[in-house]
């Protein structure tokens, strides 16, 4: 049994129903950060044509902390939180190269602990803590190279 299957079993124990459509959303989001348009176009290929239902299912997955929303390059993206143990919404930094919209993740829980431990949060419940770094690979400044395959961030994501 793979790890995802174990997670689904755990969710079933908590009476969280992973229907076919919810499962499809989870599969589509695996390893990717996608907008609703991206998700919907892939859902249509799998035979799910009702955008409202897709939205409802995403909301359900967000409510159960299986999916999180994150603004990257000015657009709402959806991100899976269950693919690895360290991968909660609040434990990894997103870095995006705006030239080609490539996104990578850096797992560095120390930075997040450093923020949580700040004395200002002693009497405060943090509900959301996300770090997004936006920018562009330095060689793009020289204007001689904007090819997709030249992106430093996309190379790191492979
Ligand atoms: Zn992520
Ligand atoms: Zn780049």
C-alpha cells in the first residue's frame, strides 16, 4: 500500500469521504501547484464537467486540510498538503520565477519555527503562515535569454 493510500485510510477512519472526484483532484495536484483553470481542464479530460462541483470538492479538501490555497504570481494556486509528512501548508517556502511561472518548494522548517517562536505570537494562534518568494532568474535581466529551458528554477524542480 502506498503512502497516499495510507492517508486515505486514515481519512476514512475520520469519516472523511474520498469520492472518485476528490481522488481525481488529489491525483491532478500531485507534485504540482495549479490554478482552478488548470485543475478544471484536467478534470474535464477525466469526465468531470461541472465546474461548480469541482469548486465544492476543492473547498471540501481545503476544509479537511488536504489542499491549501496560495497566491503565487498574483493568482490563486492549489497545493496538496499530504504528499509528504513535512509538506504542510506552513512548512515550505515557495519560490517562483515570474518569467516562466515555474514554482519550486524549499523545505526549511527552521524559518517557520523562527517566526512561530517570535514573542509577538505568544498569545496568538497562527492559522496561516506562508512564504512566497517571487522573482526571476538573474540571467533574464540581460535580455538575451528567455527560453523556458533556460529557467534556473525549472531545472531545480526536476
Ligand atoms: Zn507547495
Ligand atoms: Zn527562471
